[in-house]
C-alpha cells in the first residue's frame, strides 16, 4: 500500500515489518544510503562530509577526539609534545597493522604529511594542510612535524582530517590504484569500491587493541549512493536500507509512525550559507559585485523563519560566518542585518537596479530550503534561476568560479576553531568568491600565532569586515535528522560524524 510522507509517495514500510531489516541483522550487515556519491574515496581527494564519514570508519589518525568531551586522546600516536611554537613531536604506537598486513611506522607518517603538505599534490581542501611545512623521521617510532606558523588547532586537525597512508602500498599502486582499493589502519577495511555508486566495508580482525574507537560490533557495512532525497526516503521506508540522514524535518513523524523505524535529531556544527559572488568570478557585469546589492540580499532573506520553521529542531541563525562554539567566532563583531524587504528594494534601486535583475542560484541543499531562499529573493526583484545539482557537481562548478549565488553548507570538518572555516572561505581558495586582500590578511594573521588574544582580535576584525561587506551570508545551523531501523543501536554526535563502528544490533 502507498502512503504519502513528507511530500513523497513511498512504499509503506509496514509490509516489511520483520522482513529485510531482520535479514540484514542476521547477515550482520548495516546498509547505509547517502545521496551524494563520493567520486574519490581517498580521504585527501574529496571535500564532502560523506567522504569524511567513510574515512573515519576505515582510517585512523595520530590522535583521537572524544565525540562527547572533545578531549584529545592517543590513537596511532601514544604521546605528543610541542617542542617549540612550530614543532610537534609524536611517538607512534607499536604493532599497529594496516589492512594489507604491514606495520605502521614513522616512514608512513612522514610520507603522508610530506605528500599532503606539498601544493603539487592538489588535495581537495588545501587549507586543512597548508599550515604544515614538512615532517621528519627521528627514528622508527618518532616523528616531528614542522609547521609554517603556530597552529593552535593542530591536534584537532590531526584528529579529524589527517589519516595515515601506508607508504609502500600507495607508492606501489599509485594514486589512482589507491583510490580504487584504499588501505588504512581503521576498525573497518574497505573491500569494494564502485566509484560514486557503492563502498563496502568489513570489520578488520587485526585492528589494534585499546583503540578509543573500540572493536566494531557489526561485521559489515554496505554504503550506497542514490541520486536524490526522494529515492533515499523510499529506500528507508521500503526496507531496502537501514540508515539514512539529512531527511527533511517534515518527514520525521511519518518515519516514526513506522513500526520498524525511528527518526532522531541532533544539532551539528554545520552552517548553511549563501555565497555571493562579490569578486565577479562568474562573469563580467555581475550585479553582485555591488555592495548595495549584496546588502539588499542580506536584508531580503528571513533567516529566523527559515531556521525555526523549515530547519526546526533548535536551529539558530549564526550572526557571524562561523559556528557559534568555534574559537574566534565573535558574534559581537558582526554587523547585523534585519529582515527588511523594503530596505532591500531601496538598496537595489540605489545600486541602479530598481526593477531587480536576473541571476542564477546554484545549490545542492533540500529543494524546499532552496525554494524558500528563492522566494525571498524573488519578492524583492532578484530573479534567480535555480540549478539544483548533486553535491559533487555543485562543488565542481563552485571551484570553476561559475556560481553567482551558491547555496550550500560547511561543517568545518568538525574542527571547533574558526581556522577551519574562515581560511576556506576567504583566503583566495577554490571556494572564495570575494577575493578581498584585507580579509585574507586578517584571517591569516589570526592563524599565525598561539596567542589567544591576538587571534581573537584578528578574527573579530575579519568577521566585522566580512559582514560589513555582506560577503558570505550564514543562514542557519543544521539540525541533522537521522532515520534508521529500530533494531539498530546508533548514537548521533554533535560533530556530525556518524560512527558506525560504535553501532550495534539490539
């Protein structure tokens, strides 16, 4: 029988009670669906949250950040020390096996860091690694990392975005071969990769004892990628998958009405944003290069209503272009813009566009969220043609400088410091649609010292300028909605990193 849930006609899951979900439990396989296919499973060559999630199942880092306390704990390194302001020394754990059976050592760490720190490697998110100069081997179990500048958040980066490659294997198979068959040292090993379609994992039986991640309870993970939210929801309600996320909040009641399913919510560190092409990357004569036009856009969108009525679940409007808990995210430094469509129209007229103008809005977020932003812009005369794309396609367009208005989200790789968001947006990288030398200077100044007061001052000045110039409009925080089978014991965390290695069957 068919039932309409959240605007989608889907297969009613009652028919599957006691069916496919139980079969998968008996097969000890957790089936997971995402709607953004990862084109390169090598963790350094994709910038998608989905890629980061998969990384944490199959790879380990030098240190581990506890998902509840955010305390840094030993992982592949048992100890570390700051030798001086720009030198970190790590002592590696003995006896750690990679999935190919080789033993982790200093050569693997040095190879990984020296490769990703080299601009020629063209990693997907260079600001995550540009603070590192190089690594040196002291002996078989000790490594020194030389930083270009003091980096207070260095251990957070080492915990979240610096997995260790096995040097010998990756050199032997090459970058392309490694992307087809990655080898890590994490709790799961990757057994199959079908690019942008499927990734399969199996519990690594030789995983090192004492890991803060623990030994996975579930033997296998099968991750598939589907094209859109409607397909994703259909898969869950029909019993074809066991876990999805980022479903629309208006679908929660429908999911929870199913006897075999449940939906839960958790605010994350992700910020939804509208990037405005102030630099004119998307073409000559772009009205968005005009400050009054950008200010009109900031006044035109009712962010509070979007957060409270569309995103819901406690979503907030960040006044600054960062997540409120991040170090350096100074809300008081931000210039405030009230929702005022009348003022927006006045500013457009003053800018020479009394009848508005035509542009394009590129996006990968939920269509109903896009429709809301589109309607607010339309109401003041900004006629934006919507290009609704999959995540990877939208990112590729953004990097090519083709997105006049770009509706997306950024989770800072869950690093609780503005060094994980401001450099990404404002230091002339692929996603910088502002190209403001003063912004770049201030952001880099804030990242060039360990002195907290100096950092706060520089970041506050950057936040003031970014909002004064109406560059990168923070719309709302994300409250992630998860849907999964009731037979699964799964805990969501605020850092937006689902940990399947902690999940278990009930």
